[in-house]
C-alpha cells in the first residue's frame, strides 16, 4: 500500500506541471459497428468490433522537465460470412501496441517543447515476427496565449508498412466559455464539449485513425492491412463517483477501410487523406460506411 501511495503522490506532483484541471490516467473501452454491405457480388455484411486500453504515467525529472509515458493497446476485429479465398484476411483480427515516451520541457511561463519516441507493434498475431515493428515520433512546440487558450504545433512521423507517413498536427485546448470548450490534436482527434452539469458533459467527437498491420503466416506472404476510419459522434461523459467516468459515443464511421496489400506495395509519401506515388493494387473488397456505438470507462485524476 505504501508503494501505491507514493506512486499516486508522484503522479499528482508531476502532472501539476501540465497546467490542466485533470488527467485521464487509465481508460478501457469497447465498440461495435453495425453490419455494413460489401460491394457486389458479395451479399454478406461486415461487422466490426473493437477494444482500446490506454494508460498514462508522467514522471517529474525536475521543475522544468517531465518524462511522459503513454501506452495504448488497440484491437480491431472485422468478420463476415463471405468467401474471399485463403489469401484474403477474413476475419481480420488486428492488434496494435503503441508507446509514446519522451520529454516535456518547460522553456518559460508560456512555452514548452515536447519530443516523443513512438514505437509500435502492429500484427494479427498469426506467427508474428520482428517485421511487425514500426518506429516513429512527434515533436511539438507549445504556447499558452492566456489562461483559456493553449496551442501546440508540430509534426508526427511513422514508418508505416505502406511507407513514410507524415502528419502536421495542431493541438488545441480552448475554454471558450465557462461551459463550452474545445480540445484535441487535429487532424487526429478533437472534442467540442458542453458542461451540462457538474456530473455530465455532452458534445461532439472526431477521431481519424490510419494504422497498418502485418499479416503473419505463409498464407499472406508478408502482406499488410491498412485500417482507416473517420469516426464522427455525439458523446456524453458522466461522473460516476470518486474519479471514475463513463463515456458513451454514438456516431458514423466514414471512409472506413480494411485494405490488404502485398508487402512490396508502397507509396512514395503519405499525408492525411493524400498519398503521393500510390500505384498499389488492393487485394480486399471495400464495404460501406456504418453507424457505431462505443462505451468507455475512465479513471480521471483531478489536479485542483
């Protein structure tokens, strides 16, 4: 118990340097996507189920430096009763382990700099190997304009299985009024929040993910699968008591893709929504957008 108490004290002491009201230390969520139709001639539908676990551990190294660690595990499962042949991943069962670790350095009262190393292990767990590793990072400069507005500007990079992927990012944390705020890192995620009461928060959520996974085993001959989706949803976050919150999202998954490619099929350069030098041939069959629901349990630690 003493070790747990000291760890909590270290959390509170270190994250106080982030100048925010609270921090999500741990969350676990699950989602279900309603069946969506494939392109002709396939009659059966695709059903997506997903899970996500996230944990954050910030550690203060000095009064100006924080060693920040964030771990994410993603699991996506896509199933259908269509017969695509042995060379196509069906069902697709994808696992992603993503670590974001690095330094947050305070430059002065208004500015900070962040530099993170981001290793990933992305696989279907079918005879996984070292070929499932990816490596990337992100650098961001932070400026606090006033007590209600903070922004970060930076660039994220990852060595995806389809090639070099660069994402210019802008992080926004803006308290527009006492009840309305906007927070997120565009173009990846964003929330428009409305504080309905002390226990209930309502709003709009955006999440855009592009991730690639190595398909193992001799059947797929080193193929990789790219999952892409832009999830737009209405959400509600309810304070259950203590430090626990329950969040519900209901929305639409747009541009959702599970595209399978041969190992040697690459792009010259990839940016959000734009691929340069993309002559790849898709092995799999597309299916429609569809509605989804997501439930998430959050352990949030207040800093006030």
